[in-house]
C-alpha cells in the first residue's frame, strides 16, 4: 500500500484509510491470501505468482479470484494507479477509479465480492456520498471479468466503464454535486404527474426534458449523483438524490393513460419501441421503450421501416396518377430493377386486383414495377419532405431524429419504394407519417407546446394532393380489416381504424425488424421490434394495445 493509504485486516475485511476516507473490501471466500501485483510495459498487469504458474491459455478460476481481489482492494483503498495497473486499459481505468472519490464524492466504501462465475466476479458496492456535510448511502451491484493480457499473458481485469457502475457506458463519467439543471415535475395533458418510477421507459424522456426546461420551469437544484453523458447534447442521468431540489412544473402533451398502456405493451418484446401521436394536433401522447441499453429508440432510432414506408410510396404514386385505390394494378410474384430481383413474401401474386388490395396484402412488386413509370429517383424523397415533413429538423422539445429518405439510384432507389435501402426511420416518424396520411396535413410532433419556449416548429411546404389522403385512409382500413394487419387490429374497437405492416431486413440479423403503424379515431401509433419478424406478429399487438387505450 502506498504512503497515502493505511490499512489493516479486521475480521476478514480489508479496511483502508485514503485521504481521511474509510474504504474496505471483503476478501473472496476461500482465498488463501495475498500476492504481489505488477505491470508490464504494455500496461497488462497481474499477480506475479499466478502468472509464473500459467502465462498462457484460458484464465483459471484461481487467477480470476486473485486478480479481482487485488483490483477491488486497490479501488476500495482509493489507489487508482494500482487498480488501473491491474486492468488491460490503465489509461482509461485510472481516471475513472480516481473520479470515484474526487468527482463522485465517495467518502466511504465497502466493496464485497460475490461468488465468482468462472472468470466473472460479481461484487456489491456500499458507499457513502458526502457533500458539504450531507451524507447519504449509495449502494449498487456490478461485475468484472478477468482476461489474459494480449501481450503480457498476465491475468487482468477487462476494463469496461460498467465496472465502476453498471449504467456507465463508453466515455461517460460518475459525478456528484449540484447539477446545472434544476429538477422538473413533468405532468401530462390532464395535470397528472409523470415519474420514472411509475413510467420506467419515460426516464430518458424526463431526463431530456429536465435538461431542456429545468431552468425555464423555475425550479432550484439540489444535490445529486448522476452519470455525465459522453456528449454535451445528451441529458445526464440521475442515480441518487442527496438533497432534494425544488422542481418546477412542466406541462407536457403526454397522456398518462396512453403512456401506461404503451409501457405495458412494449414489455412483450425485448428491443421494442412505440409512439402515439394525435393527428389533429401533432401532440405526442405516449413514448415507450423496452431496451437493455436505455436508448430512446422510439424517438431517436434510425432503422429501415420496411413496408410501412409504402404509405409514402403510395402517396407519391397516387399524386402522379400512376395508381388509384380502386384501379387494377399488376402484382407479379417477382419484379426486377437494375439487375436486382424483388419478390413478394412466399412468392405470392395477385391477378386483376385493385391497387388497394396490393397495398393491403403488402405486394412488393406492385410498387417496384412502377419505378420505370415514375422516371424520377427524387420523387419519393420529395414527397416525404414536402408533404410528410421528413427531414425538416423537428423540434419536439427533446432530441429526436426525424427520418431520412435520401436520393439514390439503381436498385437502391427501388428498395426505398418498399422501405429498405438507405431509408431510416423510427416509431415517432412512422406515427407522424400515419397521422399525415390520416388528415392530409403534416403537423410536427411535440412533447411540449412550442408556446412554452417560443421554438419554431417544422412545417411542410404543402399538404397531400386532393383525394390522396382519402385513398390512403381507405387502403389502410382495408389492410386493418382484410389485409396483413387484420389479426393484430381485430381487438381494436370501432370501424374507424387502419394500419400498415412492415418487415425490414437488416444485414447480419437472424430475423427482420418488425414494424407496424395504425390509427383509430384521432390517434396514430407506430411500433418497432428489432429482430421481431413479421410486422403483424410482434409490433402489431403493441400498436393495438396503445390504440385501445386512447
């Protein structure tokens, strides 16, 4: 132990005093005791005795236990250099371990290893945060994995930010003190409070609302522990509160009842997201995600939307007079464009059926075969932007992605007709597209009314051409009653309902993404499940649940 720290073994617990702060780490059960630590030229460190016994091959359970014990002891003692030297990335590990005391304000810590699972060692951190005389417990669990150094052959901790705290990601930092943005009390359109405890998937939304509107809402900050994001535009994530601040009230346009239904709906699938909007206003009624990474994919995701994009493609074809809902349209089993063959699901074809049936049955070739008649690769991107508002820098109140439909050529242009290729969307974008199809007019989605902060909302340059919205609504109704969306939409009450399914192929994925968008009355919703398969199977029931709650 260095000169800045003093320690002793008391009742099987390693206790250390570092800079006047008490730290401790419980030794691993069955460990016979110490061993020296050292670092090679490449920063790969480990227990010298262990390395002499086994310098190659898989890390043994004994090596993992010893290195984990030494690392946790150095961390608990506040010895950042020694802890970092026991990892495979000392340059990243040292400041993170040092910040645990100096920036996260940890005054006391006991780190208790759990039962190892091979080379992975779980542990529990029981810390105390102290700020200006106020102290509060801060406890959590994490784990580390021991690997063999790539050049030294020594066993070392595989450094990840999550070793310090399980929610830390690359380039993020643990911090404590008085945050720049005061807390907010977000309420829904009816005045009901929205909390992350009651609506867990709203946490990134509420964090983002606080970052944007904390000062405007008139609150005063308290003292907190938080995760500082890697980029300045991302919101911090509060982990614990030492001293409560005074929150300012923030009115949102969310609907607590719809949000509750959305939260429950996305729990059916991992990597699921859904958004509901009100077509007559653009108000966002619900945002929900069920993801391991906490990412707000519902509003910030960027994925190909599959056949849900046919709503926009159909609008473009209708405006050009190349199709009509009740006019026959060819739907062969396959169609080629620029050397690429496009096929329908299971090779189906339709003969003598109107375009509305090709839309309802999601016939790819009915769309692809018309690209030669369009004679303009920029037609689809123009309609997406001019009438549906895609790519207009939406200002929803928090960070969001508003979709991209780039101009492409060759087979890539054909792929865009069916929502593949370079097109990128998220459930917010597709819910808005459905809302625009429903009313004929784009209204930029918002979480907070623009009147609160005077921001300028995006406006489309024109509405859909006369009659186009009515035909889109008719075709979506047919899809919901006798097309690919019929099974998923069956539970949705009333006759005023419509939908569109989608499945988007993703390179390297075992199954396509599942997409579904629909409307019922004055609510439009869209959902996406990564790797969920057919749109009606995974994403469809999510949308139906949300629409039923509206």
